[in-house]
C-alpha cells in the first residue's frame, strides 16, 4: 500500500518489484566505458531509418521488445516519454505495440517520473505489470534544442552530450527484488540560469533540494544509501550539487556518482561535461546499476534523474531554464515503513 | 482500492472524489455559448504578458489558484500538461506554486490522462489531494503546429480552433461526489491521416476504440451513461465517431456531445469544425459538465478527451497523425465493482 508522508515523498511497504530492465544505445555510447553492458548497441545511429526521429522511435520499440522478452511479461500499461517536441519519439515508437500508453514529460528526469508513476500504479492494483521507458537521440535533440548539426557549432566545455539510447524497466507486484521502496517528487527550481549549454548548473539545485527532501521525509542519512546516482549533471553539475548539499550539512562525495559522467570517457570521447538526455540515467540504471543490485554489490540505491525544463522558444523569449528531479529509492529489501 | 480489469480499464470501488473544478478561458471562448459559465474570462488574450507562451503560463497559475480556493485545499501533487514544446506552458506556470508536478503529455487528451493518474494516486494512498490541470492557447498552438498567425493563412472547413484556456480538477479521497469510478486508457491508433488541419478524422477512430473497450471491460451498454462527452472531435470527427461505433452495433447519437462543438457558436464565431486543444474538454468539463453532475441533471458521465499525436517535424517527415483517447467514468454514486 502506498503511503504519502505528508510531504513530497511516497513510501511503499508492499513489494513493487523491478523484474527486468532493458537498454539500447548508439555507437558512441557503445564505445564508452560501459559499452559492453548494454543489451543492444546500434551499428549506426540511423537504425536503418531515413530520419533521426524515426531512428529514435525504432530504439523505443525494440528496447521495449527486449524488456518484454527479458521479463517474460506483456505489460498492462506503458509509461513513457522522450525529449522530442510533443514526445514523438515515444508515440511513434509505441504505436505498433498495442498497449495503452501514458505519455510523460519531465525533460531528462522523465525516467524518474515514469518509475514513480509506474510504482504507484503497480502498488495500487491498477495494473499487474507496468513498463516505464524513455529515450533520447543526440541528433534529434541537438537540432531541436540548440543548432542544426550541419552548422558545426563549437560546443562549450560546460555542455553535455545527449545520449543516443533507450532505457526501460518492468515493474510488477509479484517477483523478487530489487524493490522500489519510496520516491520523492521534486519541486521545480528556478535559479535564473539561461545558458542552454550549461544544463548542469540549472539542474544541480533541483537535485540538491530533492535529495534533501527525500532524506528529511524518510528520516534517513545520506550514508544510508550505498550509492546516490544522479542522472545527467555532468562534471559541472556534480561539483555544484556537492557544494549545495555540503552547505546543508550533507556530504555525499563518497557515495555519489553521476550517470552522465560514467557513460562517456571524457578525455577520449570529447564529450565535455558528460552525457545527458532521458536515456542517460535510464540506460545506465538498466545496464549497470540494476545488475549491481541484482548481484548484491549494491543493496540501497537512490536514483535521482534530473531534468532541465525549457524549449528553444522559452529561451528566445528570455525565460530561465528550470530544474526538476525525482529521487527513487531502490533496495534489495522491502521496507516496513513506520512514517 | 483500484482494480485492473485485465484489459485496458481500471475500476475504483472506493470514493475518488472530484471536490472542485476551475476554468479560465480567452476572449473568444468568453463570447461563446458557454461564456457565462467559466470562472474567469481573460480581458485580452495576452493576460498582461509580452508573449503568448507567457500568457498561457499565467492562465495555468491563476487557474490552479482558483481551484485551490474553491476546494480549500493545497494539493500534495499536480499532474499537468499542455501543447507547447516541452510542456513549457505548464512548467513556467507552476514554477511558483511550490508543489511537486508530474508533467504529462497526450496532446488534447492530456486532461483524461491527468484525471486517470490523479485518480490512481489518490485512491492508492500516495496522496490525499491531487490536482489535475491542462491548458492551451490558440496563438501559441497555431504558430507551433501550423503557420505563424501573421501569415494570415486560410483555415479549411475541417480545421478546429484551439481553445485559449485552462481547466483543472481537485481529486481527493475524502469529500462528496461526483466520483471517478473507472477509466479506460486508449491505445494509439494510426489510420494514416496526415492532414494537420483535420484532427477530427485522426482522433475519431481512437475515441471509437476507447469507448468500445470501456463498454466491453465494464459490461455496460452505451445508454448506461446519461452523457458521453468527447473532447474535441468537432463536427467532422463527431460524424466519423458515430459511424464507426454504429458499425460496431453501438448507437450513441442521442447521448453524445462533443466539447469542441459546444464551446463555440460555429455560425457566428467562424470556428469551422469546432474547438480543440487540451483546455477544450477540461474547461467545458469544469464549467458545464461538473456543475450538471453536482445539480443531479447528469448522474453518469463518460468523459472522453481525445488527442492527435504529432509534431510539425513528424508531419514534415511524412508521418501520419496518431490518435489517442481516455474514457473517464464520472458518476454521482460510488460503484461496488464486481469484475
């Protein structure tokens, strides 16, 4: 049964199992440090299609296919999203799957939102099995949010590199762990950042607030978690996050990692501040963190996908870039919450 | 407790109350047949802002404010969305509200999705009170999906007119009815329609399938409902819906209305096929249908927001326009489901 703590956090005292995960990435991600862990690496980033957008939809569809095969389950509902205008990567990706789909959007934090809603839906009895999945594509994102690739623009050192890929997880009432035991839905933060090439700075305050709220609501210390994994803050955002939390008296320097920093080799792959995009946290969770939980190398993970809310129109109109984050507690034991 | 029927429908046997609704619309909607029913009518569609996008965000914020005042409740979570790229109408609208927000997108069906997810969240115990809200703005939508307004393009007779407005509902575990008793989450349909000026044709098959699935899953006949209200099919889409359902042996000609047809006076207001946009079904529900339920003039309503999934990029790349729909059963009695 789900229970609202009276603040921003929801806790689950019954099992909400993650029974399987699936990951697909592009060529560059396949050549990175985690390359061998992904379920599928594209041979070329067009995926046999004529457009980048269609290539992203192929990844969405095929990655859900991998998930259904690995879990042995055809889910009741999908909760899914991506970065394309009007979430087209998802919509065209799932149209042949014949499964009702709830479209969600929280920029690069979408995987956190999808996991949270899927957990509530599974726990409530509204569904037996729900699949949460997201995608992003460097080429479709770059031309949409910044400049056409053909311009050959220089990317500043603070910029991140959108991950080409898809990540998904199957949530079920029945099965073995790991389990989603709680989530904290972050509030939107506005620190006045308006540089679309510095997403880390826009998102770090949201991540810091969300982690702080989560620890406060659950009565846990940061070192309760074996690992706190943010989504795509990159090198710039990670430093800001550590500083912001330290001001608050919380030190996570030793048990923090950022999926965006891990997915690329910064020196060798020319990716500047790190990876980003919806698929960044989702694919790294699916390929690396979920397996480490399964093997017992991690027992208590706080996954914190982070998002920068903006559009080219909002930037051109002088708006700042908003930050958001979801903190999802994923543990090898079901917790009997008493809050 | 929510219960999955094993198909596309979720039923609730405990009260999920809609304790209040709020509606805000633009000048043209205010001059229409329902003009006097809305909580607020803008004096001008810029709402005192410099851009259409910012005007939409002001409506979002103020309309949630009206909802909080009418319900006397500050909700735990918001579930909200709109038509702007990256859901910016919502994100900039809620940034000052200090409430965790789940961003959702299902084009003009977004209000149905938001109600469904808010119902599950309320019913599960994950929250005491959840507000579901959506918005759209004729000017921000027209330039984003079709042509800049300054071009002065002629609109064909099949085109619909995006409603400028916002609609929202407060869902609570405690309170009096009307109650959300069930919802059916539609599957994405693709009938190969690729005319962005004929959304009714793209959405009608999705509405027909969703209504059929709902009746099948709940074991109800169409005449169980006092009213089946679709979102924004318009005149063209309504005719197609009636034909498609008739082929299936279901006749809803006598108990169907379309919010898009009701919100404007077609002859006097030059709105062609009718109104559309996320706010169309939401504002008409909030201003008209909810009040009719409250007064007992309606006791059993099936609200079916409909959506056309596409973006200018997907249309330019030759993709068809996908359809989606959610059917939400809203009744004056709690139903003890036995399915």
